[in-house]
């Protein structure tokens, strides 16, 4: 039995950052991917096909299919949030005041 070591590199927790996107861009892409995952989960919970589900969320079926296959460019976060609220999802956006600094703020997404 071989006990050869397998080399690997620990990920950052954000696949988009790991493949080379800059910090803020990587975060936005990660948030979009999380929102698409919410839509996918809702579709599964409702046991609907893509055509029926796309009518509910207001996203054309071919575009929905592309989203599910990772092609998230060109789809706004607002449109994804709108689709989630059409399904009864409750979206909370909170802006916290921070002291003025030279460092940019950040956006966090928490999916329940």
C-alpha cells in the first residue's frame, strides 16, 4: 500500500480570488455565485423545471441555465435579488457607518 503524499494548496475561501481576480471583484463574483446558489436551491425545493421556475423569477430559461453553469457575467446583483424576493425570500441590506479611512469598505453576504 502506497502512502505517497499528495501536494495541494489551501484555498482562500473565495474561488474567484484563487483563480486571480482582484479582491473587490472576487468578492462581488462570489456574492453573485452565492445568490445563484440560493435560486438553485429554491428551484429544487419547489420541484420545478427550469422553464416554470424561470417564469416565476423573471429570468429567461436560457439565461438561468447559463447562471447555473457558472456564467454569471452580465447578470446584475439587483436582478438576482429581485428574483429571490419574487419567491418570497427576505433580503436585508444593512449599511454600517465606519470612521473615515484610506481603506475601502467591504460588502458581506450572509445566506441563511
